[in-house]
């Protein structure tokens, strides 16, 4: 079952985020917390939304997204993370979560859905290509982290 995420889901979502960070060999990079996610997702000015995949009442996957604006295309959705528990992969949850994102984009008249994938994550790259996604090898990601912002 795919449904809109709730505040009660955040501990399970945080666990999925940590599982992803471990998979991506960067658990020490996670500075987020359930409390911060409560504020950021359910506070006065929510900045993200999410869907969950459930099996027998257990959260087994999530698609975390937010709205962005393309000056060339207009309103868009940015898929921050699509995560399915390792033990549940290959059962179709990833496709169902991406389906929910695309359905949301259509309902909201978005002109794009964008996301990133690590260049070494061949299973994810293959999955996205099988769904018809374009893998862009032309653009570089640019980031200012918290320390860089403070020292800017």
C-alpha cells in the first residue's frame, strides 16, 4: 500500500534515511533528526512531503519530495530520496513510490520531476532507465554546506 506520510511515520522514515546513508557509505554525514523532520515537514512552513510504502502495517519504503521551480519549465517536483528497505527490494515498492510521485506531479500540473542518483549505483540507474528516465551526465552538483554558508 502506498499512502501519504504522516508525522507518526517519521521514526521509520529516519531509519530508512540511515539505511540509505549506510548503503551510500556516508552515515556520518546524516545530521538530521526525527525532531527536525517534524518541524521541517509538519511545522508552520513545511518544506517537504513524503509517501510511504507499507506492508502488513510496517513502513518498508519512502519517497521524500518537495516543490522546486524551474525558470525554464515552471513548477516541478524534486524527489530527494526514494528508499526501500533492502529486504523488500525487488517487490515493486520503488516503482509504486515513483508512480505516486508522478501522479502527484500530474495532479499539481508540474512540468518536471527531477532527482539524483550516484554514478556507482548501477541497480538504481538501471531501474530509472527501465522507467524511461533521462540520466543527465552533463550537469555538476554544487553545494555549500553549513560551515561554508556560515563563512560565506
